[in-house]
C-alpha cells in the first residue's frame, strides 16, 4: 500500500515536472505513447525504489554492526568497571581496618602517655628523694668518720696517758 502511494506520488511529481506528457483519451484509456512513458517512469521509479531499499538495507546493516560493536564495548566497559570495583573494595576495606586500628591505638596511647608522664614525675620525685637521702647518708657517714676518728684520737691519747702513768708507777 505504501509502495502504491509512493508510485502515485512519483507519477504526480513527474507529471508536474513534464516528464509524463499527454492526456487521457476521452474514454479514459491512455494512448500508446503515454502508456510507454508510464511504463518507463514506472520502471525508473521501481529502480529508484530498489536502490533506496538497497541503501536502506546497507544503512540498517551498518547500524546493526555498530550496535553490535557498541554492545561488545559496553560489556567490555562493564567488565572493566567490575574489575576496578573489585580492585578498589579490598583496598578500601584494608585501609578502613588499618585506620580503625590506628584510632584504637591512639585511644590506648593517650592514657598510657598520661601514665608515663605521671610515672616520670613520680620517678623524678623518688630520684630526688633518693639523692637527698643519699646526700644525708654521706653527710652522716662523714660525721661518723669524724666522730670515730676523734674517738680513736681521744682513746689513743688516753691510752698514752695511761701508758705514761703505768711507766711512772713502774719506775717509781
């Protein structure tokens, strides 16, 4: 039906452009010359229609080929995207796990640092107290040594006096 309509449209345009001339006879039949022109125009029209159909099929085949390539490329890109996502996910998870561990260690480090500072202060205080007591001990040992030395000197002096007394008693 569509082809018939196109044929009529082509014939009308050919008549208007002067390609088909002549007139219908009174009884409605075409003259032989008009008939041959109509057949020629019709065959030209059919040839053009076939050419158009042929080109239409070629274009359709090219479009199908392009669509096939596009589908292949789409599948390839989807595959690449999946690979990228698969590659990114484990790294993301590992990074997240490490970050969480770092946060946990940081939370544990804070009180440990405070404890360490407290212990350092206590250590310094204990060291200062130790050094003070050690200094006091050294002073006391020095004092003891002085006292012992003084005591020995006094005892030796007393022994010498006693020894002189004994000698004077023996001699007399």
